[in-house]
């Protein structure tokens, strides 16, 4: 029995190592390898994850740009010229974006500055109505223009006056200046009143009642055009708004600020103003007073008034100092105490009366309004008028000063 089983096992091993069996085995193995290779080729290729990109959260923000760059690589590799053009175009786009961004930023700044200027409000105390009127700065300028200068003046003179009036109030608002206001007006929050103590101002309601019919339309349009044409423009000296003083009529010259106010302002210098003499109805005036009244107003004896004499004159050909008895007065003091038209005065005494003859009307510092009209008649622009009367100044936009 044992011998028989051995023979059966040996016969089995012979068959296992036969040629046919090996052929079948090899073919089967090749078939398996071919199938696996086909499956492997069908799988999509995946890039190797490196560093932070292996983190899913980071890949959300960074993978898309990387894929976009990779998508461009085949085209750039195929055509070098295209690559150069693409790079140049990209550079130009980036530069243009930068310029547009800078321009946009500058435009935004200007818009913000202009908006800040447009938001400025002026509180005007109306002396007769005893109340405050609050209004935008440009509407206030129109009211001052109507109150300070005849509407019949030349358009360029009106523009010059509008700019001077705007400069005056703009500087006042910036500095918080309350000169010329009463304590009551200050307590009520006024920036200015409607008198010549600050700037004469005419409210719109009163302005509409000045004229009627076609005349109203023409004159209101003239005022509006002068204000609109100069909107935001102010006079500056070394980048700061000036003290834009103005007055009615010169005596042929304007006055140094230092000679009238004892304040040295380099842009308020004496300049020639020959136009006033032939144009202004207030170029020459006379006023007669009692000697005793003059003595009383000056605080001296009546007999001392008879010996009154001029000690000195100014660069603007006005009286600088006067001696009366034992007292010395400035030309401004004489003018203001006796209510004279100007500090360019002479006098004559007849019995118990003294007659003062004056040339010009007003303090004489800054822009002469009648002189401005004369310049405009001769073809001068508002800019030229202002440059003449305000030495060394230039025009700027108020929004620029606000920046």
C-alpha cells in the first residue's frame, strides 16, 4: 500500500513540471500584468503636495492661482514672442492700474476737500432783525458782493470783489477771528454781522426787493455770474489766506497797513490808484464843524484847535500825525473821531468853524473798489486787479488750503 501511494505522488510532480503547464502559467502572468498596466494608465496624474499646500485650507486660497499659471505654461513655451507680448501687456496693465489708482486717490482727495468747503456755513447776525442767518459760504459771498459794490460795475471788478470778500470770510472762519462783533453778537454765535464793521451783507429777501422786472433778472444774473465764475478762489500770500482789506475810493494811492493799523502786512503796501479821481463820486468831500465840537471830540481846548498842524504824512499821501495843543494824534484818530471820509485831509478855519476837505473815501488799505472798476474798464482781469492791490499774492482754491 505504501509503494502505490509513492508512485501516485511522483506521477503528480512530473505533470506539475511539464512544458504545457509552464506555458499556461506564463501567459496568465502576462495577462495579469497587461491588465494592471492598462488600469494604471487610465488613472489621472496628481501633483506632489509640498509644504503648506498639503493643508486643505491653504490649497483653497493658493491652488487656483498656481493652476492658472500652469495653464499658461504650454502657450508660453510654444511661442516666445507671445510670452514677451503677454509680459509687456501685463506690465502696462499693472502700470495703468497704478496710475488710475493714484488718479482716483487724488480725485477723491479733491472731492473730499471741495465737499468740506461746500459744507462751510457762515453765521451772519442781521442787526435790524436781531437774529442769526446761517447759509453756505458762496451764498454769503453773493450777499456781500451786493452790499459792498455797485452791481453796475464791470464784471471783472465784481469778480475781484467776490474773491476779496470770500478771502475775508474764509480766513475769518479758519482763524476764529471775531473782530468787529459786539459781545452780544459773539454770544449768539455770529461769525460776522451785516454791517461794514465786518462786511456789508444783503439777505436774499432784501435783494429781491431792490429791483423789479427785467432789471431784477439782469442784475441778479450779473451777481450770480461773478460768484460762480470765481467759486472757491481766494487770495493767498505764502500759502495762507490774506487779510483781504478793501475800501471805496483812494486819494490816488492806497495806504500801507502799517501806517493805518500799525500792523506790518507785506501784501498790504501802498500802490498807485489813479482811476478813482475820474470815476468815484466820493473822491473829494468837504465837511464843516464848529471849533468847539472839534475840540470836544478830540478832548482838547477850542483855542488849541486853531493851532492844529500836520507833523508827518504817509507813503499813501495821507496824514500820519497831527499836533493839537499838547496832544499828538494819528491821521486815523482824527478821521475816526471827526467822522471824516479819509485820513487825507486839509482844513481851513473861518470864525468859529473849521472846514475839512478830504480826498478818497475809506481807510485806504488794500483794494480800492472804484480803482478796481477803473482797471476793469481798461481791460484788466480780476486776477490782475487783485495782483495790483495785494502785493506778491496769488490766487488759489480754498479747497486746496483745506487739504
